[in-house]
C-alpha cells in the first residue's frame, strides 16, 4: 500500500473516531461495528493487487476486484438481517498473485457471503400439514424423527401392532437454515408429540373438582388456576372455564390386535321353596362362570383407544347356571320371649347397662367389626327404620309387649312394617350417630322402660 493511501486512511479513521464522540451509545455501536470493520480490513491489506480473495472466518467465499463494493455487500447483508451489532464473523480480503484466478459473479458472491455471515447451512425441514415444525441437519436425521415418533406409544402388554402411521401429512424437504436453528432428533420428537397449547372451554358437570378436571385432561391444578383467575374450588354446575391443554402436532394411529381370556357370567335361576321363610335365599346349585378367548382389533391415537371391536371369539368352557331357592313361608310374628345375641358373629360387650359417667346407659354396646351382620333378637315387626338422632341409623322391632332397639348401624336392610324372623339379618354394624367406633347399641324395653339385656341371655 502506498504511503499516501495509508495517510488518507488514517485521516478517515481519525474523523470517524471524532464523530463517535457526538453519537449516542447505540449509534456508536453501529458505526464502530460497520465502519471500523471496513477500515481495519482495509488497513490489513499489505499492498495493492488487482484480484482479492474474500474469506469469512478463514474460509474463502469468492474472488473480487472491487473491495469497496464487496465490503458494502457484506455490510448490507448484516443490516438487512438486523444482526450488525451481534454478528462476530470476521471478513478478510487478501491479494491474489495468480492472475488466472476466476472472479466470482456478484450474485454468487452475495449468496456465498450471506451463507457464511449468517452461518447458513443445508438442512432438512419436517413439515406437518404444510407447516414447518423443525429443521434437522440431515435427511437421515429427519427420517429418524418420524420413525421415533411412530414408536413413541408402545402397545400394552399382549397386544400386537399390525400397522402404525401418522394421521397428518408429513413432508421432509431440503431447506437452508441458520446453524443455530438446527434441532436434535430427540428434542424434535418431543416437540412433535407435545405440540403447542390450545385453549378449550369446559363446562362443569356434577361431581367435578379442579383435581378431577386436571387429571382428566393431563394437566396440573395450577394450570387451571392460571387460565382462570379468581377461580375457587366452589365450582357450579354449567359453569364454563378455560383449559389450556397440550395440542400435539401429530396423531400417531396404531392398529393392534390382542387376545384375552374373559369370564362368561353365569345365569341365576330361581325356584320357590315353601320350607324357607320369604326373606331366605339358598343356593341349590352353585353357579360357575365360563371362559372364552376373545380377539379384539383396536385403534389407538397417541396411546388412547378410540375404537375396539371383537373380531373372533372362542368359548372354552360354558358357564354353569346357578339355582337359587327363594322362600315362600311367612315368618312367625309371635315373639318367643327368648332373645338371641343380636350380632351374628361374636362381638364383645364394650359398655354395660346402667350408670355411666354422669348419665345412664339404657342398653349395652357390643363391639364388632364394621359390616358385621346384625340380626333380629326375636320374631317381630319393624316399627322404625331410619335415622334416630344420637342412635344414628336405627331399627326398632316390636315383639308384642316389648321391643328391641338396634343403633349406630352402617346399613339398614329391613323396612318399616316388615315382619322379621328371629335370627334374620336386619342391618350391619357401623358407627353412625353419636359413636366413637364401630359397635351395636342394643336395648330391650318392656312397658316403655329399658331393661338390662344381659339378664335375658347368657352371652356376656
């Protein structure tokens, strides 16, 4: 480079530095990024040559004779891309001694500079229904993504996959992309399956809660709260709320077959038996389920069954019909006068009749596991069956001149006005009403006064 050229460039650099003192910080950045690169690149040229090799980050992208135009071309590419400030690519021009070097056409040079400055590379884009979702480095990587998506929803145990396809239109096409935007295989697979978020409207139904709604839509309760500011657990039927739920980019459809062994329920045939009371049932012939081998054809979408059809059925064993005898004999309504222990399977007296604490206990408490059958202590008629204050679920039987009371039941199995036989189940042990645990409160009353039940039978 001639001394006069060097002096002229130094003068231009001094003017540029002086100018920056009057600019804003952002303006200084723009000026120093564009102008300084130009000046520094020019100062690194050791001498004048007719042909220049243009390189970006050490890689030659073309040959030119017009340094000014080439630098303007590079600057224009960065400015159009909006990356003048953050772009760190190094552009160099060095003289070429070989005069036989072929100059690069301007459009080709511009394309090469664009690809190098913006770090563009050949990639393969995966499109779903025409929409570009992600770009992979190679065609093989893009094809691997599609195959991995198809196998993302394995069949349940025992199922055989017959065919798998993606419902949407999938296209793999070449595309130039920035190196920074090239995706890895596994992250692309996850993106296609997860998809994007879609807002849906949901109408509250009976029994709904935030937890049940979140579980049904594969969400978190916090997601529902975030999408519905001010919402509380006090949901109202027909209330409408917003649900932001995942919307996969793809629907993986799998056709499967599965063979299972299933039970064939037996039928029950009833026959009348006048030797049994009308509340009694007795199995004469035990029923036995049969079995069959059924093959189902199933269609799954993203792992969920949307269609299931039985395509083959082979009965391996026929069921045996159960024969049930139903009693027709009317129970006696005359009390025997001899009471039986009111709990069918043992139990023990946990609290006796008489004074207890500051009050009077008008019966006995018989502790037994919840659900233990409670039986009529003697023949009688149900005069009360329902909730009875502190007794909870309660039954009272009339035996003529006396009555028995059964309290704290978990379930009542006799009805008001029903005639019951001594030993017949009328309820189940529970802990309803004023109770501290599962037990039966049992009373015997004569002439309106309570009596000590333990005096009427030997079981204590």
